[in-house]
C-alpha cells in the first residue's frame, strides 16, 4: 500500500479531529494535570489557518486519512548562538488501527523533506516519556535526545 502525503482540505476537518482526539486522550491519561478531555482538539478556525499556512499535512491510504502532522518553522537568531531555522513538529498522529505500518515514518520523511525545501537546519519535536512507541519510531528515524525538561506541580 502506498502512503500519500498531502495538505488536507476543509472537508477533512472532522476526520483530522477524530485522529487528534485519539492522541489527545492518551495525553489526558498521562497528564490529567495538564490536559482536559475535549470534543474538538483543533478548532475549525485553527484548521483553516494551518491549511492556509501549509502547517498541516495528512497521510492517506487508499484515499482514507490515517494520520496527520502539524508543524511550524521558527527562526532562532541571537548573538550568542548559531543561527537555526527549525522545523518544529507540534503533533504527529497515526490512527490506532493503522499503527505499525510505517505511516508515522512516512510523515517524518515528509516533514524532513519539507524542512529541507524550506532551508531548515534541523527538525525538533517533544514527546511524552510514556509514549514508548513514538519514542522508538523517532529514535529509529534518527532523532537524538538533546535536552530533558523537568516539571513539577506546586
């Protein structure tokens, strides 16, 4: 099966939100101190803006959306650090029924290609420490841990 990666259309809003809800509920379970269970993870207004700005793409198998990724590009330039133009992956989601088929890897390949086309210097993402499957995929793809974030409730 061939995975097709493309910019979604407005009509794909409900399907993308179904997928977003799958991942969001994992985060609700892992970090109920931060995440709320909601019916709509991405607002229609935000979805339209992501499409307009080309900051979202979907993965399709046989014309069915089975995953998506959202991202943005940030330039980091100050006098004490090397210049960076970073593709920041905000979310990657693969439908729970289609995991383990290489769809996440295809989304990562596309993100990397998009970053190169936009003259980015690196790709950045964060992942919940409990998301072991995603961590394995990221490490197999070539990502390395570069910093560790700590958090504590007060």
